[in-house]
């Protein structure tokens, strides 16, 4: 096991606490008005965004929703609608509700953890994963690279087989190491949880820390994300949006929804993060600030952030992926009709999404537990993400 000294980049700025305080305080008028937001751009009208959220709740597409639009370093729209819980009893939605972020774990936690270690010289992106995880070479995976995992061009299947009742982290590791690619690496974009489970194992092996402890120490703490983490304490249950019933007919609340991550004990490279709107908005703004060369607590260098948020897939492939972030694939509906290719983001199965546009210095955050209480509403959340992004971009003057 390789242990590396953990040091933060020297680019953090004393301005960062002030910026975070500004983000937490911005948009209070919107909350007081029950969802209507305030704008930094003269004449900006976020009423269409608010109407989309209200109508989605009224139709039953989502039980509740928390949304934020950031622009120019401020939250310019803040929306809270519906209920965070319908069963066993209704509970009103709140700006402070914590959500199961699902696959937003991939770009916000696992990918930057990998890139922190890369900045320290622990490995190169184009070296075989098996150089650090020798057992990964089994079943024809000996040439798959770290970059191919980060961009989902590894050739691995979308997920581990859940047909058999395996349980535990060690069982998952054995299945990852034994996994056989479905196609040659680099041939085709196939979104795969196995890719990021493997990357989580890489972080643990190289750093010597469990992924949740690594994330808390080197990503969440530098950003002041005190409401975020894996395996939230049971005492936080009332603040967490429930998802759906598990196989034992128990409503999941504060327990990861993703079945693979759940079998692994709640900590995995592909899912498991819980967070709230304040923390995720602060994350998005810090990333945009670092990318733009402004003062930021984001725990990566500017060049690394640029690398992560620009196309890194094989040069002849048309599905555009950064290192962890989606840019232009069939998953890119949270870009809407107006944010340009070159903006980037990601979605989570539970109904979460974050999309960022450096060109307009904006982001759109949508947090729902659309799987509550019965696991449905997949198509509706796809449409809601698209329409909210389009309406937000139009309000911001993006053309």
C-alpha cells in the first residue's frame, strides 16, 4: 500500500470564507416568498423556473424539490416546493433538507480525490489501473487506464451483477477484480458504476484512507461542507429526504439508495454522498471560481479543474466526457437548450443534478428524491432538468 503525504494546493484564498457566507446568505428573499427568487441581472425573470417546480410537484412528478441558480458569484434564484417526505407522514420540503446525491458522488468526490493524488504524482492518467491494483488485471483488464475509467470508456459493464445475494465490501471488490469487459477499452462510451467503484478503491489503496474519511478530510472540510458526507448519523434522519422502501419494506432514510453501494456498506466511489443545497451550491461556486482563476477554496489547481471539465475521451469519439464530468452525451439533458457545449455537469438517479456553465459563470442545481415513495418518475425528472435549465439560462440572458 502506498501512502502519500496529503497537502492542499497553495491556491486557497482568504476571500473564501466571505464568499461562502455570501452564498449561504444570498436568496433569503426567495425563501421567504416560498420559492420566488431574486436576480443579480436587471430584468431577470425566474418566475418560469418557479412555475416548472410548482407544476412538477402538483403533477406528482416529484414529492418536493429544492433548486438554486447561481450567477456571477451569487445565488440569484432559490426555490423550495412540495414535501421532502410523503410516507409514513407528510413533511414539508426545506432548503436545509439533505438528499442522497447518488451518482453526483462520482464527479464531486471520487474524481477530485483521484486528481488530488494525480497532482501529487502518485500515478499518471494513462497508466494501467492494474499497476496500482494488480488484481484488476484479471479477465482482460490489464490495459484499462485510469483515464478510461474516469471518462467511462473502459469497456466495462454498467454495474455489478445483483442477481445473487452477495453482501459486503470485500465481496464487491472480488467482483470488480473479476469483471470481464464487454468491449475493447476506448471503443465506446458506456456509463459504468464499476469504473468509479474501481476508482474509489484506487483512492483508498494509494492514500491509505477509507474513501469516506479521505473525502471528509481533503474535499469536504476545505470547502466548509459541514452538511455533507457518507453514512450520515442516525440522529440526522429527520433532516434527510427518504427515498423508497427496501426489500424488507423499510423506508430508506439516511441509508444510500443505490443497491450496490448499500451492499458495500454505504461507502463507494460511485454513490453514497449525502448533501444539501447550501453545500452543493458552495461546491459549484468554488469550482467555477477556481476554473476562472479567482480566489477559491476548491482543493485542486486551476489547470487540473480545466482538465477535468474539458473533453478527455478518445479523440475520435463523439460522446464528450471530462474526468468525472459529463459534457455532451445522451445524459446531458440538464444542459437544456441554451447552455453551450462546453458547459458540464452530472445527474444522480435519485433525482439530483448539477450543471455548470463557465461561459456565463452560472450553475443550476436541482435536488429531489424523485424515487420517493415507490421508485418512479424517471422520465419526468429528465424533462424537469431540461426545462429548468432552459428557463434559467433564458432568465440569465444566455442565447
